[in-house]
């Protein structure tokens, strides 16, 4: 079910990975120095001293709610968890009253501090890349952009060896999820539109049970998933679980891919580069076992459902209305665990 990305996707991912790994480190290091030579463990005290509370922080920095929340989480702020966008906002705030022109921050003019100039170039590069039309790039474009980004990072003190390591990185699903967060970020307004369109499409087609099956691995033995009355409530559940927000909607892309709802075209599709090549994307939020269970759901017909009902529920039959209802009952009971799948498949093949 999970297809492999081609070279043009990998080129895009390599730039994204270099931005995420070394770009964020360079931005973080610059901020700590700009804020008076802070140590990372002193960051939470700095935030409290400068902004007092989350509401004041949101007003002073003019950031989204999820960004201010990341500066005032339970347990204190951790600078290692901040992305380039929020780090740059903090850098701008730390330079207030130090003679930096507004035009410097946009790249129209160049500040006297060469390090700051490269921090601004890094942010502009990140913003342009994050709003790419597609999650693919040609080899020529990759060569040009890699050279440009590498130069900025080296000017900021990043070791060329670290850059070379990113050039040869082999990506796993966790890496791809991190990478997607770089260019999935959209505004709250666009995010709400996307969620509304998704909910309407899946709700009108009564595909809730298919989404529930896909998400079982993320909600093991959690009755909340089983009892959600509709798609919107399921999306809220995903949000509460931390699997869905305006900077990361990989789980929705994967759901569209696996359920083959390629006719779904959200109104903000032009702002969703990952959507352009959704048929060929690699599924990263669902395991191979979950995909095998989903394939079973597509395979089961009425006769096979009746057979499984008799085999595992006799004498009190449950008379499942469809395969998805059967799976939603079987998985929490452990009847479709990896070591049980062969037994189920063999039984289904018996005449």
C-alpha cells in the first residue's frame, strides 16, 4: 500500500531535512547569543521574564495560539522544541530598539551584522520553500537550492560535514513526518477550511468507519474512537491526541491515499503542496499491519463476514452490518493481531 517516493520527492525532502536539522540548530544558536548568551536551560526563565504569561506573549509577539502555547507549556518552555518560524520571531523581538530597519527583516535591505543578515536569508529561504507549489523538485533546482542553503548555513557556522551527512541521509517514516511539518503549516483560517471540507466529504460518503479502522493503532483499546458519532468529532479526537494541527495534517493525507478518495479537492488546494502528488505519496502515519487490516476490510464480503462471525462469536452472533464494523470489534479483542492474521486468512480460504 505504501509506495516509494521517486528522486524528485527525495530532492525536496533533502532540502527540507537540511532546513529542519541544521537550519533550526543555527537559528537556535543565534537566538541564544542574541538574547545575552543564554544557556538552553535558562530559556524558560527568559520567556517568563519577557512575556509573563501566554496572553501577553501572544500580544507582544503577534503569534498564533499554538505558538504561544509552545512558549508556556506545562513543565516550562523548551527551546529545543521550537521551529524556525518561532525562533525568528523571538530573534526579531530581541533586536527591538537596536537600530534594525523594517526593510532589513524582509530582505529588502541588509543589516550591518553579517550573521543577522544570514539568519534573515535563512528565514526567507524557509518561507519560500515552505510554500512551494509541489513537494517535488528537479535535479537542477535541487543543485541550485542546496548550494544556496549550504552557503547560508556555513556562514552561520554549520560544519560542512554535518551538511554532507544530510545529503546522504536515508529517510524513514519518522523523518518524513518531521519534514512534512515544514511545508504543511497553514494559517488557522485555511486550516479550518481544510478541516471543514474534509469533514463534509467523508461525512457525506459515510466513510467514518473506514477512518476509525485506520486509526485503531493510534487509539489502542480506547472506547472514544469507537463511539465518535461523526467525522468532525473524530477530527477533534485526533487534535486532542496531538495527531492533527495546522502544522501537521499528514494523517489526513494518508487517510485520503489509503481510502482512495482522490476526487476530494479542498478549496485551499493551492496552499497544500503535499496534495498535488497524493496518489504517489508514501503512507507514514499508518503501519504496514494497519494497511493489511484495511485491505482485509475491502476484501470481506457478506459470506466471509458471516463465516468470521460464526467462527469467533458462536453461539451469540453479532451479525455485523459490514466488514468495517467487524474489524472495529475484532481489533480491540486481539483477533487481528499480527500473529493471528494468518489464521484468519487461512480460515477464509477454506471451502
